[in-house]
C-alpha cells in the first residue's frame, strides 16, 4: 500500500506513494530537503518551476521550501545577537543546504525523515549548534510535516520557522478563502488593515501577513476543480502569509512562527533553551466538494 522509490535525475529524488489513494510526493534532500511535487489521482497540487530548480544559484520557486532560522527578510539582511552583527539572506539557509535522509517508513504511511545539522558554514551566519529533523508523512489525501528543532548549544537559541508551499491554480478568481485572521499587514506598503476574507487579484503582487490567528486551521476552496485544501498547524505558528503574483499559476499560503525581522524585533520569536527540543507540525489535507 505504501512505498518509497528512488530516481536519479539532476538530483537524487525520493518518491513516496500511497498506492490505494493514488497519491505521491517527491522529495529532493540535496536541495534543501524540499518537496517538489504532490499529486493525488494524477492531479498536481503544487506549482513548480523546473528551470529555476536546475540552477543551484537560484532560489527554488515552487514545491514546499523550508524556512529557518528566519521567515521573510531582515533589513539589509542583518541582525544583531549579543552586540555582534550577522548576515542572513531571505528565509534563512535551510532551503538551500543539503539534508540527509535518516529514516524511511512504509508501515502506517509513506514517510521519510530528513536531518540538517549546523556546520561551519551555518555558524558564520547563525552562531548556534542545532539539529533539524523533518518527517514527511503521506497517507491518503493528507501530507503531514513533523518538525523537531534541537538546540545542541550551551546557550539559548532564538529562531523562527515556516513553510512556503506554492499551490497550483489556473484561475484565482475561483478561489474561496476561510482564513482565521482579522487583520493583515501589507509587506509592500507596511500598512495594517482589517482582513475581510478575500484578495484583490487584479493587483500585480499580493504579499500579506495575516494575524492574529483565532484557530489552528485555514482552508482554500477551488470551485473550478471542486477541491478544498485545509491546513492545520501546531501552536508555534502565529502568522499566515499570503503571496501571489499576477500572471503566475500559484498562490502561497505560508504558516510562519514569527513575522519578518523577528531576530531583531524579538516579536513571536521562539527561544529554545540549551539541550532542549521543540516539536511542531503542519498538515495539508485535500477533500473534494
């Protein structure tokens, strides 16, 4: 019923399948541990730009990139920790580094665990010893992403984390949103407004942080395809970010634990004591209307 296979193209790719549900995901550990594809009954759920993916100098546009130890960008890509200045580019480094496969599961689901550990390269940008363990679990029409953050440092470790899924859509006017927020901040104008439950897709770009979150779930219904996507998430997540670009066949609905610039502002930042572990999860489920 559940299976894991390998294919070798530009990068080694793990293919996880639930044969009964005709669902599958593809995972590329070398490129940030990213999920590049999620399909149910032959239908693509994720947008993916293969040309950007083939160029390792470009950030990946598509799939489900991992954001750590920051979400979004910092002013001038800089933050200060204990009077010392460090540089981190947008969304951090986890999405760019190679991850290691440490476990595969085929009993109750199709699952795979990937690990990323700190090294000399990360330490120059983020002066902490850490270990990340992400487990992708595919079962039926659901994809669950279990996350474990471990602080191996002798000092408290501040971080924020998030996911940046690109959901495929051919006609954004057919989307209906049920998002648990009453306000949004527009990243392009830095202004905060009441959120009324919809977006203006005539705008060239939409980049909004939605808050406060009143419940641990959000959903988007595509009335053209009679498909409803539901995101549920653990309580580490304080913000949902919505991003869309006119003329592109995707929208992004991103759970973030903290907003932009949290390493400087300290707002909603997670502080993990030395030797401690923080667990979190996000689940994405598809249902048909």
